[in-house]
C-alpha cells in the first residue's frame, strides 16, 4: 500500500490527532489552538472552521495568514529528524507544529513553547 503524502491528507483528520496527543498528557485543545495560532496566524475560530472543511493539511500551511517569523527558533528532533534541518519549507512548517505539540504534551511552559 503506497504511503499518503501528509500534505494531501485532510486537515480535519490530522488536527484532531494533535489535540488528542496533547489531551492524553493533560493539556487542552485550547492550548493546541494557541500554539497553532502562534505558528500560523489562524484564530481558534479559523481552526474550528477549517476542521469542518475539506482543506488539505498542506493548504492549511500554504494559506496560513501569518507564519510566525520566530518559528525558526524551534529546534530539536521530531520523527528522528532535526526540524531545523528539514529542507522543504512546507514540511519544515508542518514539523514545527508537530514539535510545538510535542513540547506541549511533555509539559513545557507555554511561554517557552511560544519562544517568548
């Protein structure tokens, strides 16, 4: 069975998995929305609306209102790769969100996650 490109997968399918990962560790959907908003510029309302749409995960990032310039401060490993070394800009942005949710799930303080 061929692997599906994550950028082609529905946002409505993947985002709830990020929320679920954080909630399993005692964090909230609101916190996942907050880190997502910080990274992309979407509001919590935008995110909720997009979860009800057929938007792909790739388009979610391509159409982001305002990718945070401080996202380049996000470093470390995600899925065995150093996020800052991922060459494809779209995939790097996707992995930035994965890394932020990982940090959230690991109990890191919000001001540290948001690189303030």
